[in-house]
């Protein structure tokens, strides 16, 4: 079990989402008939998994031109290829591909090439629809909520309310969390196989998809989680059956280790599995999930178990529910301890969340212009409201805690805790969507505009992102009077000194008075490139200009 968790945590580092760097043939390339083409290959910027993916080459009549065997050339995991059948006819071909990134997200795309001469191209395959992603999101929400409930309930009983182990409601709450998390983990495992393969709900029970998924990082994490959930259920049963005031040290230590394992399996299958900050990203996410579990799961335990038990005991002192667990004084002490623990969790949650958010966003402009950034803003807004209710609860703890806990009716403290718990469910729901969304750092591709001076000519440059590592360039030449002016020509090249790449020649085509364009310029690495521009103003005069472009 521990070796399985270690294999999940210490997997090879990778980027946030796999990006296609190059292909052979290139998109739109015309290959002479005399040139032998035996395979189609793709190169990504990080290792990818192809067990559930595919790479297909389709002729204009819809027939497959590949052999169907997808492999990693020379065992390099960032390279993917498929062999072509013998005697491939001249014409145009559609290449469709789908792979799985290190963070468990499927990535797909397509391009065309021609052999001998260009011709009609086969239509792309229809999408199976949103049913699988929606079902996966629901399963992920239930899965996260169940794990957080388990972590919070057990932490609350161990650190704040030891006598609560005798309360039947506490045991029922933990068992409910284990059942929900276990069921959702199993369903999510089946759904992920269909999602990775681009299949529909009808293929969820496909045995081949499940076998392929079990060899991936996502599959390992889910199998380990299912095993840990079974062990947690058994350990809780043993702890609840003991007559002691609290579980023994060895049993409590075992529960802590099991909870840590559950937290790692959650952190290891999302965005923490990939991206920048190689050494820090997993500890940050583990701290974030742990703090969220202890806080939100503890709130649920307080709202559903501890406060109702104390309220009934205060209303009817003769009624016993788990002996010492019904003692209002014990619940009062538990609330006071949890108030301090919750404050610590909030500090850890905010600090780790800010660090993780910046790792996934990178630029302020990405916050409001990407789906990931907008979801993050919604999550922050919900957390802010929860913290407002938490401030009310903390004030009650400081002033009238005893009266709030022992009140025979719903107190302001109980109402505030219930509101915090309900809003916490909303935060978990947003998080379930957030982890399946392309990080803002990868999705953010703003249009860049520059004004350059090349001798007497002013050049306005616009770089429009057209995909991963690909941009369209528009350049406009203006004279000293501020009006568009004709120049004899422009040429450009780009290099990345930091990456020892280039120079890459960029062909600029005239498109009007003083207007030059370059479509789908491929710069094969993310980062800052230096663009060198040369403006030929006359037969004898050529003026240089230099600027920087960010490729995402």
C-alpha cells in the first residue's frame, strides 16, 4: 500500500496540460509521392499516456490508413506514433489524436496533410456529447465531499471530542462518508475510462477501457483510495467498539496515517500532478486538501452530530446517547478546541490556496478572462462568505458558548455552523469543476500588440494566438505623417536564446498598403521569444527592429 502511494506521489514531473509541439507530417504539408511515408508521429511537451488514447489517419472516403498500433517511438513517452498501411494512395488525409496528460486530463486535436496532391478531406468524428463529463463531475463532487467528511469527522473526534466516539450519529456520519466516497470512486473510475477514450456512457462498462485505465496514475490513485476506504471503515469499527474514552494511541495513529493516504490520493490525480513548482506543488495541495477536510468536515460533524446531541441532552438530561458523548460540557469543550483548530486550518487553506492559484494562473489578466479564473473567483467568494459566518461563530464561542451549546432550541451558533457547512458544500462543488478545467496559465492566450520603430518607419505589430505555440502576425507600416505607407518588403525571424532555439525564419506576405501577415507561425516552446524584424524602406535602406513575444 505504501509503495503504491509512493509511486503516485513521486511520479516523473510534467507540465500542466500536454501541448502538441510538432508533428510529422506537419499540418497542411504536401508530401511528394516519391517520398516514402511509413508512419505519422506527434511530439508533446511532456510525457503522455496512450493506453486509452488513439492516433488515427483517415482517408477522404473514411477508411483508416493506419495499422491501429499506437506506440512511443524509442520508448520516449512524449513521442507518439502510428504506422501506416502499405500502399497508401495519393490524396489528403485527416489525422485525429487523443492522449492523456500527466494530470489525468484528456487532450485531443486533429490536422491534415496531403500525399502527392491535395484533395477532399474526411469529416472529423462527432463528439459523444457532454454526458460523460457531467456524470464524472457529479461523481467527483460526491467523492471529494465523502473524503473531506471522513477526514473532518475523524479529526474532530480525535482532537476535539474524544467522547464522541460513543455517539451513534458520529459513527453513522463516518460510515456514510466512507460509503459515498467508495461508491463515487468506483463510478468515477469507470467514467474516466470512457472520458479518456472519448467514448459515451454506453461504453462505461467496457472491460478494455477499464484495463487500460488501471495502468495509469489516475487508476492507481483510485485503486489505492478504494483500499484505504476499506481499511478506514474497519479501523473505525474497531475504534467505535472499544469501551475506552478514546481509541488507543496505536489505533489513533493508524487512523491518522490512513487519512493522510486518502488526502494524497486526492492531491495526486489533479493539477498538483503536473505543472511548475515541481518540489512544492504536491505538499501545497496535500496541505490544502487536509486543511479543507479538517475544517469543512469538522463543521459538518459539529452541525450534524455534536450540537444536536448536546441540545437534546440539555433538554432531557435523563436521555443518554453514547454515555459521555451526550455531556453538554464535553461538547462545549469540543467547540472551543475546534474554534482554535479551524482558525489554523483557515490560515493554511488560504496560504496554500493563494500559492496554488498563482501557480495555475501566472498572470493577473488570466483571472477574469479564463473559465478557470472565473471559477476560482466564485470559490474565493464562497470562502469569503463562509469566513464571515465563521467570524460570527467565533464571537459566540468567545462570549456565550455555554448558553449556545446547552440551548434547548436552535441557537445562533448552530444556525451559523449550519450555514457554514452548506456553503462548504458549494465550495466542494466548485472545486470538483475546477480540477477538471484547463488551468488559466495554459488557457490564457491574450492578443499582444507592439509599436516598433524601424528608422523612419513605425511598425504596429499584432500577434494573435491561434493555438498551442502558434500565432498569426499582422504588421502595419506607418510613415512620419502617421498614415500607412508602402515599403518594399519585410522579413522576420525569431529565436529563444534561453532555450538555444532559432533563428526560425518567418515568411511575411504582403496583404495591402504597408500591411504584411504571417499565418500560423509555429514557435515550438513556451516562453519569451525575441522577434527580429527588418523593414526594407527603399532599394538601399533596410532598418531593423526588435521586440519580445510571449508564446503560451
